[in-house]
C-alpha cells in the first residue's frame, strides 16, 4: 500500500468516483480447467460465441504438451479474461504441482470442466480453489454426446430423464466429497444456446462480474484505511506537545480527578482529530453524496460521543470524569518517558500524563470510528 500515504484524506470521496469511473480497467481472470480433452478450449470458443472452426477461434484437440497458457477476452467485458489452462494429469502437468505451475492464485474465478461425472483430479482442483478462498462452477460438457449414447443404448430413452439423472449423479458425487451445494452446469459446447449454457452466462454476469466491483472496493478501502493510519500516526506524534503544554499552561482543576488540565486545548486537539478523520458534518455529507450511502446511515455508524457533533468542554469533561475511574488515564508506563525529569512539580507531571493518556484514547477511538464509517460508505462488511 506504499505510495498512498501522502494522499490527503479529504480527497478520498473524489477518488472513489475516479476509481468507479475506471471500473472497466480492472481485470478479472477466469481459469478454465479440467482434464485434457474434456472440451476446455471448445468451451472458451463457445463462451465467446464462436464455433471451433471459426476464424480467430482457439484451436481444439491440440496436444497440451507445452507450458503455454492462452488467454481470451470475454466477448462483452473486455477486461474479463478467460484463461484456457492446460489439462491436468498429463505428463507435463502433473496433478501434484498443477496448482503451482499454472499460478492458481492469480485467478479470481474458476470453471472446472469434465465430460463425465467429476473425478479425483477435478475434486482435488476444487478443494485447492476453495483453500485459496476462490469460487468455481462445475461444467459437465459434451452433454449432446451423453444424450446420444444413451439414446443408442436405451430403448425407453427420454432426454429429460437422462439429463435429470446425470445432474443428480454429478451433484451427489460432489456432495459425497464434501461440496454442499455445488453449482453444476450440463452443456454442449456445440449448442451454446441450449441446455445450461444460457443459465451459465446469466449466472456469470450476475455473480462473477460484480467481483470486479468488490476488488475495487477492497482496494479503495485498503487505501483509505492506510490514509487513516498515517493520519493517526501524525496526530499521535503531536500528543506529547499537548501534554507538555497542559503541564505548564492554563490548567484548571478537574473535579473528581485531582488534577488540573487545560480543557480548551484538549477540545482543540480532539476537534482536529474529528475533522482530520472526516467525521465532521460537512465531510460526512460529502462522503454520503459521493457514495450514495445516506448521511444518516453514516452518522449512526459512529458510536463514540466524540463523533456526534461539536466538541465542547462539557463533553470532554464528562468523558474525562468517566475515564477517571478506569485505568486509562492513570496508567503511566508509556507517558513517563516524555516527562522531563528535573524541576517539574508532581502535579504538572500528572497533568501531562493525564492529557497524554486522554488524547491517545480519544485518537484511537476516533480512528476506529473513521474506519467503520468508511467501510460502511463502501458497503463493505469487513471487520
Ligand atoms: N460432442 C461434443 N464434443 C465436444 C464438446 N466439446 C469439445 N468437444 C470435442 O472434444 C475434443 C476435445 O476438445 P478440446 O476443446 O480441445 O478439449 P481440451 O483438451 O479440454 O481443450 C474435440 O474433438 C472437440 O471437438 C461438446 O460439448 N460436445
Ligand atoms: Mg485445449
């Protein structure tokens, strides 16, 4: 995430729009995999609306002895790339090292093709894909062939029944291997308008294409969370000066705390945090406008009283009094190293410590709120 740390936090809502406008630039990689000869290349052609013998179509029936992997753009979404992966289980592409050799991590989604029920290697692949947290479809290709064979063998042949049986057999086999609700598509690469091919296109558009948006949002969130962290670090390094000023400045006694603090200065520091993290009203309105998430939703995401409006001495006083009964303000280990040792009365040292601890606490709290608000704004349900 380096390189983003100098981004001004206030430009982020604008950045979201810029990124959204560039959504088509995000590449999504779909791995087409399965045993050799099952119809992977034909599937890529059919998916792209081409026949195997069309000009520009990928060559089928080619022996997969080389390590070249060909890629083809999706017909409608140019940045969705279909990767025609080599057949698993051949001499060059051993099952044990297939995942590593083909660089599985770089794919966002997989289609596992078999021309019969799914077998040991298909299951292995699916489990590897699950392991890296990606999703996949199972495709039973050559269903035209399955139907034809059955017709030749069975006097009481019924296409619907054969299809239903084949589907049930595939699904049951996968369930026995621990896949709870496997998505199985029965299709013929020679009839892309028939059987489950149209449904596959439809599901693909609905489920796979939005992955691009998800990628984008995660990237955006990561950038912004990094910005929040940078901002927090900068604020943190300033806290000791506030602590020192409080020790020598216009401190007033705080009831219940037996310590004198400069409340006005704490108010000023915390107000700076609120605006610095874009938690003030006008920033929230801007964020609401640029993301379409209602302002109230963003506002209600904030739980801390510090993010509810103007910071006043009263609010700070109330919080300090509440915190006074916890260990937050009086535990000293971290802050004592900043206290100059000589010639400082204990009371001054104490007000330094309390101010230091209080500001750190407020800063942490507001940084957390800022992260929550931003994730809410992007519709991300991530912790
Ligand atoms: N009947 C039928 N044959 C197919 C189908 N898909 C592929 N084939 C044939 O199966 C053979 C292997 O196909 P190919 O696409 O090269 O498989 P790959 O090795 O997995 O890439 C070729 O002869 C294709 O014409 C299909 O859906 N139905
Ligand atoms: Mg092939």
